[in-house]
């Protein structure tokens, strides 16, 4: 299948590699020349502006930072909408506000373009090995049409409802992940301050009810104080802000989410916005005037 892919960041590049590996013809675009050149060397074709890409492919995928970028790429003066032909499928795999997904989908539908919102979970490691969890909103028939494309990038591809439902599922995911990381950090600092090494706590609890994917992925990073980003604090701040905006719209208080968001905002203000979100550990170490493991945070 001919696929356009716009947005070649930390997630987009490995996703493109997996699409190429699955035999798809991929046309790419990104504001970063080095990323575009890297994907061209990997077998992708260099595209032009979004409207030019839309005119030469069957499916356009975007993987962008937030709602404003998606709106611009989809509906701007050089956007997908100006070059799309009826029958094009647009899959936005960014994590954005659900209401924006619905707004963009409605505008594209007037041009005969079907849209799915399909945000992902799993971070860079799962983007690399093609085992992302993909949450999809939109028409079931359109989903069935591109299921194979999504399957090239993810091991779990789930249709969760109408347009916008994918991003609602992603917001729920990000709430669970943020609170889980914070809980791991709290527990490790508690144990270390009380005289039990955090590494011993990990070994003791990972096989019980406290075990989780978050624990397995983020605890080793905390123990090593290695906050090389798989998913940046800046991006988690964005997702939790979207979660709170949505929660206010529907009348659901999220007190724990709000608390963790403020911790993340504090870490960003301290210059850690580009760190992995496992860097939540820094906050708890500072509060307790301690450091887990052997390395300073």
C-alpha cells in the first residue's frame, strides 16, 4: 500500500521502518532534514508538503506533538485537506485532544476523506520492535480496511469506538501510566530511606500484584538514574493537560492525575522536560533528601 507518513520524531522513525519492512511504499515528510534523510536512506521516498503527499498515497499517517500541529497539517493552507482525493484514509497516531480529532474528521469528511484517531502506547522501545499498543477510534469499516497497516506497527490494535475514542483511551492510558510511575518512585524512596535497597524491593514485588509493565520498564531506569527519554516529561505534561481538559468537559474530577501533573510541571520548570518520565523519581528523592541506588540523581 502507498502510505504517507508525516512526523519523524522519536516514535515516527521506527514506525516508518516497520511499515517499510512490511512491504509498504512510504512517502515521508518532517521539518527536520536529518530525519527525512535518514528515512530516505531506509527506503522511504521523500515527499513534499502534506497536500502533495495526500495526492499520491492511499493512506496518510501523522505522528505529531499535539493538537495545533495536527490541525495545521490536516486543515492548513498546505494541509492534507487541500490535496486529498475522495477515498483517502487519514490516520492520526498523535496523542491529542479528542474534540480536535472530531473537528478534523468532520472537516475531512466533507472532502470524502475518512479519518481514524489511533494513538499509541509503548514508547520508543515498542515503536522499534513493532509491538505498540494502538487504540483506534472511527468507522469500523475504515478500521478493517487499514488494520494490516496498523498491525505492522503494533502487536495490539484495538477498535474502541467512534472518532475521538482512540484519544480518550490514550488519555486513560496516560493517567494509569503517570500514577503508576509516581507510585513506583514513592515506594522506592520510602524503602531506601527506611534502609532497604530499592533493587531488593523490585525483586521482591515484581512477581506479585504490584508487578506491572510500568514497573518492568521504568524501575531499572530509576535504579540506574538513567532518564534517557523513551517518553519525555514534556509530552506527558501535554497528555495530562488534555486529560484534565476532557475530564472538566465531562464532569469527572481527577485529583490524583492533577497532583502528578503538578509534579511533572515542576520537573519541567527545573529543566528536566526532555528527560524520560521515569524522572519523576527526582521529585521524591528531593523531598526525602535521599537517593536510591548507588548513583546520584
